[in-house]
């Protein structure tokens, strides 16, 4: 658990400030599960510039509880949590100072969202909370009030968790949990998982990632790991200490995150996914008669592929559909072996490219249409898919044929402006695997919407 907090103070000399307002949101990495918000009577005057900045004045605090009256609740909500704050050293120092005045030694691990943002979102013009969240499209209300700043920090932290592809934050959190002696049984771990689409991360006793997977139903897939009898399943069962997860809503985002994070983190039980898993591809080559031949073969990095497949059978099935859709010749696509005309010509479903009855120019126009509609080459588009809840949608950005990343947006806020989308984007790496994952998903998905720009 994380305790995401913000503190407003009276201002004044170092270590002489008093707390005027505190807000704490208990966050499990996915949602807020508890909260505490209160004005606090600091028993000393507020500096005029602070009162002007926050809107909190001495009169408002005269009837507020003193710190010793809220101290127990603060300890309860932050217990066994990592403290998260924007400029954490300040808030943590103030909190420790107040507890020290009561004769209590308050200690906790901390995370600073300023430092995390500088690492995960480099080259921002400003890392002040207000400017940073606005640049990321995060709405912020009640600026310079504890509740408004703390909820904005919570939303910022959620984005930082998503951008942390190396899972440094989560690994540190898992180690913190393990230090507390938590070692749940396999069934308890299954019960903690959601029956939703996303990516899950299996950790060992050192907090290290040993397996990354994706599923339309995380709970069901984790249960399969724990009831499996394969060598890999048994090793995972023996090594697992805890599991973390990220809901994605979109199966495509889950596939893309799994692919990239396996390559970055290289978990020991993901051996099969560390290398390319699209061994067959479609290529287009001109024959001696001038016809463009669409052919399926083994992936060859020296050739320019149109799209690729996880198996030979999947490739053949797709090629049959492409041949029918674009009115291509089965002989020229390699699906019908013959020295004469193809079988489709005999039943009047081929217009004779196989025996030269139509010119290469006419036939090649259809091949070019196939290439245009099934290749990423120089295309710019936004793929709109499901979000993590009914009020949200996801957007995947492809610019000039390059996969840029993904984002989530509110259903009432339509993403059509590319610059707005780029501000909230979780940047990802483009490579052959992700290109083919996207192409395969486009071929199969019925819910995906494509917006070209």
C-alpha cells in the first residue's frame, strides 16, 4: 500500500512550521481504498503569504482539531505503507517534526513524485505539481489545498507506475512487503487477482520478477499457473512470493506491455517471449512477367514484410482471405501449385492473371491496394479501444508507421487532437514484434476503431 499525502503549513522558520491541513489517500496501486482529510489547528499564526496562497486563515483553524487529536488516525492510515508525496522530503520532515513534539518517532519509507517524474518523464519544462499535472492532462482542483494536491499527486503517481516499464517502483514495494513477513499461500494470491484484462507480474522472495504474463482474465490465468503440472508451472509455484498486476481494459495494450516489459526485465521463466514470435511473413515480389506475387514464407529481416504471423497455418488462413478479398490469383499467391491456370480460374473466381489474360498493370493495382491496407508504411492513426472501466477508452498512437505508445482518456473527452494525445501518452518502443502484434489485432478485433490523421 501507498499513503499519498499532501501537507499545508503555517510557513515560518525551518522546523518551526505547524501543519494547517493534511490529506492522505491510501492507494493500492490501482485505486484509493481509504482517505483522511482534515484541517489542523497549528496553535501558531499563519504567515500572511501562506494564507493568501492557500485560502486557509487563522479563523478557519480556531475550531479545527489539534495535531495530537488526529495523530492516531494518521498512524492508522499510513501503517505498513510507503509514503508518497510531491517533494516528499518536505512533507515527511514536517510530519516527523509534529510527531517528535508528541514524543513519538514516526518512521516510514518514502517515494518522491518529483524525483520519479524527473526520471520517467524527462525534459519537462517544470516539475512543480501544478505545471506537471497540467502538461499531462490531469485535472487539478483546489490547488494549494491538501486534498486537491494529494488527489492530483495520486493521479500523477498512477501515470508514473504505468511509465515505469522496468518496474523499479513495484519491485521496491514488493521488497517492502516481503520485509514485513508477508508470504501468502497460492490460493490467497489467486483470490487477490481481478478477473479482468491486464498484465500480471510474478515475484520471488527477493522481489525480482520471474514471470510476466497477460490475460483477458488475470485471476483465471494465475490459477492455471498454480494448478499446472508443466516444469515451468512447478518452478513458478515453488518460487512465487507475491503477484502484482496492472489492469489495461484493452487486450491490445496488455499484449504490447507484455512484449516490451519482457524484453526490458527478462524474467527467467519468459524464455520463449524474449525472442521474436512471428516466424512467418507475407512478402511481395515481382515475377519475370511483371506481376506482383504475394507470397507467404519464413521471416527474413533482409526483406520488406507486409505483415507476419505466429504460425504457418495462421499465415495460410490469412492469405486465403486476402486472396479472396482483393481478388488475387491463388497461383500467384502460392496457394495453388500448377503449371497452367489456377483452379479458381476454372470456376470463374480468377480473371486470368495466372495465364496472362489481364495485364500486370491491372492486377498489380489490386496488390497495391492490399499492401496499402495491410502495411504500416508511413501511416498515421489512432487505434481506439476499451478502457479500464465503462467511462474510459484507450488510444494507441501510430505516427508515420511507428508505434509511439498508448494513453487512456475519459469517455466524454474525445481524443482527435494529436498534440493533446501526445501529452498524456505512455511512450513505448517500436519494433517488429509490436508492429505485428498490432497488425494481428487489427485483423481479428471487431471492437477496435481506427482514426486516421
